[in-house]
């Protein structure tokens, strides 16, 4: 599944990494992928990643 991050929408709440280590943060606490500096990644279909996407309060994470 394809997951996208929209750092401009991130409010640095820190929630997504509590669901999955796929997500990390820059020095300002804004979401990045831990394994890549891309904004879009092909990731395994894992429930914890899907949960992170759904729970993001500002829709800064998207699932395709
Ligand atoms: S859950 Fe959303 S708003 Fe919170 S840190 Fe992650 S991407 Fe940013």
C-alpha cells in the first residue's frame, strides 16, 4: 500500500510513531518517514500503519 505524508499539515502531536516506527520526526517534531526522505512510500499492509493514518488529527498521513 502507498502511504504519503504531508508535513505542511502536521502539528507535531507525536501520535503516529506510537502506532508505528515507520513514522519519525524532524528536529521540529514534524513527521518524516524513518527509513526515507521521500514523502510517499510503498509499505506493507500493516494494521498499525493504517491505524496511524486514520488517527492523525490533521490528515497529514494519507493512504492510497
Ligand atoms: S499524527 Fe499526524 S499530526 Fe500527529 S505527528 Fe503524526 S503526522 Fe503529525
